[in-house]
């Protein structure tokens, strides 16, 4: 099974030792699922998880969070995002 963890799911997994979000995080780390992530999503994970509000609630240091993210990065499958820029009605102007 492939999955993408929304940022709020990852925050919930870090903030609570119980619940479905934590199980998804552990499952991804144990490679029971294939975790899919783009660079943009990964940057969002880091930016949100390292907010002082979340660090305080999680009782973790920034280094602790980065360690878990590094472990996740080792098992994650990168997904490139491609954007197609088009003008009105999908046609390019010359």
C-alpha cells in the first residue's frame, strides 16, 4: 500500500503516542507501507513540526524531530511534481 501523510497527520503522530496517526507513522518507518513524498511536502513537514508551539507540546527538540524525519526520508519514495503552465483555455500564446 502507498500512502501520503498529510502534515496534520504527522503532527498528530508526533504529539500523541496513541492513535491512528502514530500507527501510520510507525507503519511507514517499519516499511509496512510505501510512504510517498515530494520535496515541497517534506519542506512543509519540517517547517510545521519545528514550530515552537509543536516542539513544546511534543516535548522534543528540533534535533529529535529532524532525526525522525531523516529516518522517514530513508524509507520514503520521492515523488516528482510536474507543473504545466498554460494560458487561458489551455493554449499557449505566440
